[in-house]
C-alpha cells in the first residue's frame, strides 16, 4: 500500500477546516469534534487511493459518516426518530420574520436544530454546497435535502422570533 | 413539493428554470410572497455571515504519520511482534546456549578464566563496573560451599558480558550476567555442560558449568 502523501496534502488538507466545521456543528463541542475528525482523517488518508472526483465532498462524506457513527455510539438520543421527517406544526412563510439577528441567539438556534436539519443547513449555508452534493454526502435523495433545508430554516426562523419563547405551540 | 419548499429551492438556485419563472410571475402579483422570499434571503444571509465557522486546530491539518496509522493496528501488530519475538527467542536460545558453552570451554581450556582473581566481592564488583556500562550484583556464597574465584569480561552474543567465576569442589561455574528481561528461565545441556537461565532485577543470568544439573540448579536458586 503506497499513499501519495504529497498529493494527499495538496488535495485533502485544504478542506480540513470544512471537515472540522461540519464535525463541530454535528457533535456540538470542540473536544468531540477533534476526536471524531482525527479518526476520520486517518480513514481518509488510508482510503485516499479510492478518491475519485472532488476531494471536498469526498472528505465531508467521510467526516459526516464518522460523526453519525460516533453519535450513534455515544449520544443515541440525538439521532432522529423514524418519523422525524413528519412535521407536526407547519408554519407558513409568514412565520419567518426575524430581522434582528443576535449572533449568539443565531448560533444557539442552529445548534438546537435536530441533527438531520442542522447537517443540511450547515452544508448548504456554511459550505455553500448544491443540493446534489449534500445528497451525496448525507446519503439521501435530493428531495429530502430540499425539504430538510426548508424545514431547518423554518425551525430557525421560529426559534429566532422575539415571541418564540413565550408563544404557546399549538399542535394540530 | 410543498409550496414553501419551493421558495427555499428558489432561494438556493435549485429550482428548474420553468418553475423558477412561474414562481417569479407569482411573486410579481403577490407582495406577501415576495416579502416571504425576502425574509428567507435575510435569514440565509444571517446564517452565512454570523454563524460560527469553526476552523480546525493545526495539528489536524497534517497528513497522518505512518506511526499514527500503525496505531490503529497496534493490538494486532503487538501480537505479531510478540509471536515473532517468541519464535526468534525459541530459535535463538540454542544458539546462545551453544555460544555460552563455547565461551566457558574456551575460558577453562586456556588460561583466561579469570581477569580479576579475588574471593572478595568488594574487589570484583568495582572491577567489573569500571569496565562495563552496568554493574552486576556479586554475591558472596562461600559459606554455602561456592567460593568466589574472580571474574572476567567475555564477549557473548555480540556484547560484552560480565562473568563471575565460582568454584564448587573441583568444578568451575561461570555466571554470565548482562542487562535484559527476555529470558524467563530454562535449562540446556550440551557435551556434558549444563546451562541454567534466569532473570532477576533487570539482569539476565546464565550459569554454565560441568557441575551436575541439580547442583547447578541449587546454585541458581542461591543467586536468584
């Protein structure tokens, strides 16, 4: 087994920040993100000769899977339930009225999103990836990417509304 | 597709051209819809500009070292190493014993049996430690019937080794001592010579003599 170290360094290492950012948003703390990423980088290095196409989505997919495995083993409660894609409350676009964004509140609101929506949002907004690549990385259909991103933004807008905290949530 | 999802896809530039055109026509006639898209755009921009972007620590921005790669296989690797070492030891032992016996025979045949002749352990020990990178323990066992005759330095298995020379009646016992942990004990016989091994206090001992096996073993117990 021979790994082209120079080629690995040139193609993969520029995307470590993106990989870390994803791991950090999925695990929600620095220590765990570093552990998971270190493991994932080893895997990436070892499977480097299997890389076809662009390195960034390839690396992000490895990191994403490492995060999910880690969460499954260490924080199973954070994994989505089977019916998580079903929305119980469906606020229309009129619920999106958050003009004054407080930086801290925004970060907290993203961190509070359920895992699948947080993942889709981070890949879309922070990595600026097209739906097709997000679908590849997360291993889901493009339609699911679309609905997850839409729902992530709806949940975010809801959480950021000044009235969101005292507001009674009306179900059905 | 939910109507609402369509707005997000439009915002992300993921709507096909025909649907995008249709949505734009709707927006032109519907100010509320237009406002919704605008608020979505603001939210998206806020996430892009204000959400934390976590940068990786420098130590993760290096290609893993081979060493670190092996770390993953460490348990299997250690097993293989242990097995290999065991086999090597197994194969090596007879060679080492043969060499020890040869060394002992050479010393007894010639007159190089003893470099420092002394029955005093306090003479022998400093003499050895002055010439070797380690200081072998020298025991006085004359009261047990094993007077110390002296010591020499020999060359065994590619290294300088301290040899303490004891007498038992008319027999000579060479006690080879060198730093090491690997031997757990054992005996070997060849051409009427016996070899007794043990490890004690980070030192390997090999006793070589024409003394009978049982007495040599008793002597080993006294030293051990």
